[in-house]
């Protein structure tokens, strides 16, 4: 193609502006090339243009307006070509990094699922309850990914929306309870790497309250707060249920749910507290 354009410019009909043919040459190379090759093609096109103008001069067919028009147009198009190639390369690089990041997250999520399966394997409780909790934990993970793909933001998400989705899911699973859940979470972005463990912890705590807190309560309600102070995040889940009959040793948890909370809290380097205050209060700080 380059030879064909050169032949047409040097030995074809000299009538017309040289810019369109050279522009087509550079543009076609843009589809298959990188910055270095674009520079070579642009220099090659510049040489062809100079030879073409020299040919016109020998034929006394050259005028100043034509020269200025050709030279300025060529350099303008070449600059646009460089900017286009640079932009395309940045998009390709970003896409490659995104694909690597997705593979990394898929691998991590599969490891989490494998760990969940190991935790449930040792659970001797009712099979239906075990499957119910396992499903809720998977859904908590999926809510983070669903929101991430909907917003096209693959680095952080507005965690208040994830909280709301988990609330809706668990309320649908506990339809027999008439619990009022008040969500006072601030609209704060949370990195994806932190959002998934935090979503699973929140799912455990809310499900624990819905399952165990309100067996004797006449006016069940739960308050949820998610806030940020400086670089520190705080998640609070408070219910007005029966509270803890006996303190839970969080370093040596004896249930699948609290074991998972302990593992995930360590993963995001969070401080987790659980105490009674006219019901049960859970505080996660990280």
C-alpha cells in the first residue's frame, strides 16, 4: 500500500492536493500499528510530500498557497494521528489491566467460596439452614459485583447501595418478621478489595439479628450506620432484640458465622466489637 501511494504521488496525475493520499496512508497504518510505526509512516509520508512538491516545481506547477496548504494540513493530520494512537494505546493498556484485575478477583472469590464450603462442611446443623446461609453469603458477594458492573467503576463502589441491596435480600428471606430496618449509611465509596469482605461481614451481622434477636420483641427494629472519619470507616449494626446471653469470644468463635467474621475482619485489618446495649450492637472499624 505504501508503494502504491508513492507511485501514484510521483508518477500519477499531479493535479490536486497531496494531503488526502498521504492522510489515507497514515490513517490506514493507525489501524494496525503503534506510536513508533506511526512515526516511521509519517516521516515516509513527509518525504513523499517533499518529492511530490519538488516534482511540481520542476514542472513550474507549484504555487505558494498550495505548498502552505499541503504542509500545514499534513502536520495537522500527523499530530492528530499521534494523539489518536496514544489514546488507543492507553485504552488497550487499561483494558489489559482490567482483564488481569478481573481474573485476580475471580480467583480470590473462588478461594473465598472454597473457604466457605470448608466452614460449612464442619457445620453439623440443619442442612436447610446451612444452604440458606451459604446462599446468602454468595449473594452478598454478588451484590458488590453487580453494582460495580452497572456503574462501570471497577475500582470502588458506593457501599451504601450494597448495604441496601443486602437489606432487601435478607428481608425477603425473613418475610415472617415485621422488622423495621433503618439505614443511615452515608454515600461513601469503598475500594472493591475491601467492599467484598465488608459486604459479607454485614450480611452475617444482619442475618444474625434477623434470625436470633427478635423472638420476644414486640417492636423489632434495626439501625445501620456506615460512615467515614478521615481515612477510617465505621459500620454499626444495632438491634433492640434480646442481646447476647453469654459473651462471644471473637478470637475463638464457635459458630460458622462468627468464624467467617473473624477471618474477614483480619483480612481487611478491622477491629470488630460486639456488646449489649438495650439489644445487640456490632461495630466494625477499619
